[in-house]
C-alpha cells in the first residue's frame, strides 16, 4: 500500500473511533483552563479498538510540526478523504520522527478516565518538551475496581504497542519512548520500565503474562527507554513499614486490595508479582524518582527501596527527595519548577544518549 494512502487511512480509522477528535486542545485535553488552543492535538484514540473508556489516549504533537492537524476529524466525518490525503502528504513530506513521552495519571489505580488531567501538574514541563520536539501522550487505563492487576499493566503495554505499530503515521521515533506517572501512575511507569525486555515471569510456580493480548499490534514490543516515577508505590506489603512517616489510609479504604484483587497480607504471591523490583533486569532503562518526604499516602521509603534495588542491580537511578513535598503536590512543592526542570533535563539527556548509541 502507498505510504501516503496508509497514513491517511490510519488517520481516518482512528478519527472514526467514538469520541475521537482533532484540535480541541487545552480546555479539555490539557487538563487546565486559560491556555491557548493547541492545533496539533488528537483526542480519545481507542488504542485497543474495543470501545472501552479505559482504552483511550491523547496525543500532543510538537510545536514545530508545520502540519496543522486541526479539524481533521471533521474532514473524516464528512468523508473529505482528498483533504485528509493532502494533510498526510504534508506529514510524509516533513518525514520527521519525534521522541515520545507517555504520561500516566494517579488514581490509586481506580480511575479509568484521568488522561484529561494528566498534564495539570507539569504544564510548564510539557510546553518545554513540545517545544523541544517531543510528542506527549496521555492515556487512560481500566479501573482496578472492575479489572484488578495486571489489567492496568496490560493496558499501558497495549498503548505502547499501538504507538509503535502506528509510528509512521504518527511520526513517532520508536527508538525513544519514555514513560512517567504520578502515584499509582508512577507505579505503573516503574513496572513498565522494570519489565522492559521481558514477556513472561514465573514466581513460585505462578506464571504471569507481562504483555497481555490487547489490541492489533502484538508484533510490537512494549519496551521503554526512560522512566520518571513521581511518588509511586513499589512494595505494597511494606506501605506501613516506613519509620520516617505514618501512612494515612484513604477514605476510600485500602486501595491496594482492589488493585491486587485481595488482601495484601493474604495475597503474597500476587503482591510480590506486582512489585516492580521483582522484574528488574539488564534491559531496565534509567529511572528518575521524585518523592516528597512528607507524603502520608505513599511513604517516601517506597521510592527509597526502589532506588536502592535499581542501584544494587547495577542499573541507573537518581532519587530526588523533596523535603517539604506532600502527596499530589498539593502544597506546591513537588512540582516546583526546579523539579520540573530535573524531569525535562533527564528525559532530554536520555534521548540524546539514545541517539548517540544508535550511531
């Protein structure tokens, strides 16, 4: 198939996904009001193809991308395929590939529609990345209330395979995909990084399929090249064992139970399998971990044990402890500009290293 026709077809099929739309930017997709409309934005792509709300993602293209993607959804709905083909031809003419950063929201694994607010914490950093020719992707995953672990892992991995499978149409450089998340999203990001290069895992006679079978791109891998973990839990069995601070249980109850599908103290095998440390291997990419010392939802010890485990395995990790930081950054300390700069510098640096290694 002609590449231009293929690109146009991908755009058209994606756009026909229920609720998909181009060009309705920061008011809804960015997760914050008061920002100018961003033309190169694609909302609510169904990355599995099953119509499930928890299987949607948004894509923000770099500001330097000369092709204005605004209203392409309207063109598709009105069957103006020639106009879509002209846009696809412009993208093909640019022939650029952009590194990608995936952002995962925090919700104690319970939320299935948090992508629209995923960039609220990091608006300044997101702008900087877009201006530095990065693609940003925000995604939903299924709720642990109806689909316990490893459903959320399988969702994120399916989204990564979707992006890689459509890399030509979406102008993604598959040689560099970073993943970052907050709280439960930090855990999922850490898990995705830890399992890079692995398909299955066996523990005490129990085998876990790390990838799942969602979507239409099972020929692709779900490997990533850098991880940013904002105050994510690591070992669910040790959440109450941090001598530095007392954990406060959520008003919603112990969210760990809905995530693993049982009581942590009773489901020891699945709890161990949900621990990113269990899966660390030589292919695990570099980590940047940022945690608040005054976090009473996910104690800072959780990030400390992950950081130590990475170093003990000979892997790259940097741990930043924000002394006045609290969970979700509600006092403005966690997402201070200095920490956002650390995040963007880390991602940019790892991307540059990846380019050098590919030469």
